[in-house]
C-alpha cells in the first residue's frame, strides 16, 4: 500500500512532465515502476484477502471441533448460566436472588451442586453438542460460499453466524426449554425456592410438558430464542473474526498465541452477550412462565382441606347439629382459568419499588420488552447482565480456543482428506 502511494506521487501529472522531459527512458522506467508497485499492491491485497481463508478444514473437522469446543464451554459455565436463569426468572417479589455472588452461594448451600447449580445439565449437554455440530458445519459452508462469490468477509461472517444459528435452532430450542425449567426449579420438591415447576428429572420433565401442554410446548419461546441467538451469533463471529485479523496484523503471524486467542474469544462473546441481554431476559421469561395445567396447584387445595378440617373439629353449639356450611359447587359451573405464574421484572442491582410482580402473559418479544421497560425501566431489560456477560465471555473463549486447538490436532491427525470441499 505504501509503495502504491509513492508510485502515485511520482507519477502525478505535473511531476511526470517535469521528470520525463526529453528523456523517454525515464518515463518508461517510471511506468515500469508504477506497474511493479501496482502488482505488489494487488498481491498484498490478495494476501490480505487470503488471511481470511488461509485454512479451510474439512467440514467434519470443523463440525467435531466446534461441537467439542462448544459443549466444553457450556458445561464449564453451566452453573453460572443457572445463576442467570434464577435471577431472570425469579417469580418472587422482592426477588430472592440479587447479586451474582450471593446467588451462587445461596443455591450451592441450600440445594447442592448437582440438582442446584447443575440442574438441567443433561438437556444442556445434548442440545449443546448437537446444536454446535450443526452450527459450525453450517457456518463454515455459508461463510465459504459467500466469500467465494465475492462477498466481503465481515459480511460473510455476520451472515454465516446468523443463518447457522437458524439451522441449529430446531435441535437447540427443545433442550433450552427443558434446561431452563430445570435450572429455575432446582432440586425436586425444592423447599427453598418456589418456581412453579417440580420435575423429577429430564425425562419426567419432557413427558410432563408433552402430556400437559402438548409437544409444541417444547418449542415454547422459539421465536424469542431465535431473536436472542441469531444476533448474538452474528455479532459474536463478526467480532471474533475481525479481532483475529487485527491480532494477526499486530503479531505479524498467523499464529497469534494462546493469550490473544483467549482474549479475542472472550471479548467477542462478552460484547455480543451484553448487547443481546434484553432479548435473553424476554426469552427466559417466556419459556418459564406457566400456562394452563403445567403443574398442579396445591396451595388452594391445601387451604380448602385445612378449612374443612377446622370446620370438622369445631364443636357444635348446644342443641344444634354440625353441618357443612360450604355450598356445593353449582352444576355445570366453569372453574376460573388458571393464572400464569407472575414473573418478577425487577433489576437485581436496583432498589425495588413497592409493587406486585408483573405477569408476562405474552409470547411477543416486542410486547414483552415493552412490559419489562414500563415496569422497571432500562435496568429491568438488563437483569442478569453480570452473569450473562461473564458466562458468554468464558464460554465463547473456551469454545473458540478449543475449536482452534482441535482443528490443529485434526490437521496433524486427519480423519479425512484435506480437500477443502470435503
């Protein structure tokens, strides 16, 4: 690029006339120098373009490396994801969980590690591996196809991340529903936190949801999940690829080293996670709010039994006979519709106002965001942003660093040939 500017300077109209004069050989020399400089510039541009696509691993390598890296990152940070889910979906008013540290300690002390902090880890594992395998395969294919037809690499990365997440969503969303509900519930018959759910495990949760709410309930919040994950993946990979490009230019080598690999992955995931936090809040609440017949409401029944028990033990007055005073329900009467579980929309980092919890009784993302904003303001939309920012940073850096490491291992121990179109 510098050589091109120098050549342009010396071949400007005024200077060219002054230097060539009657000496045609000097003019021809300058023309040759300009041509050489232009060729070097084109070569430099091609080399810079090749930096985006210097290594095209076989698709099977990319898919396995992405699946192993993504699953490791998700499992490593699952407990922090549980903290985020509890803070975002806490139905209590005022909320029980406030700061990230106190939430972590409270759940660990009261409910333990496996059923408390690692509740929902089985559907998380299954959905993470299958989803990331499909994601990385789709991402590599879309990115390469777009770059090959002349699309600018940053746009190819952004679009590739967007479409790849759309391809992985049908497998990822049902596992997300199961994982989120089990995370919010905690241990079975949890005496410390009343989430509205009480599943014995993953299989019992799936059967209960399908039986009580229908199979479509496993895709509850599908649009909200896409609205969160599509921009997150697009931003994450756009940030990551551009940061790697800058790191390579700064180091002067294609191998930027482990510290920069960690830094680029962490900052890319962290920035994308913070930006999309309001969409994550809406997604969590839509997936965890209860519809009709999702669980058996025991409080009114227990209260009625207690009332009847009290009536049966009340001694009758002298000269009278004991009888029930509660009239029987009218024939054909319709019971009142069950209420959805109220969702707290307060921010964990602000002082709570004296009001009741707001019921997020909508599947609309825009309406849900509007309800949260009107109830608690901007900070309500960013509830759980601390755990989400840390979680996405560590998870992203773990996934992307392992992705690069595993790809290098596959390069030394290939499963298939190195044809880029494999």
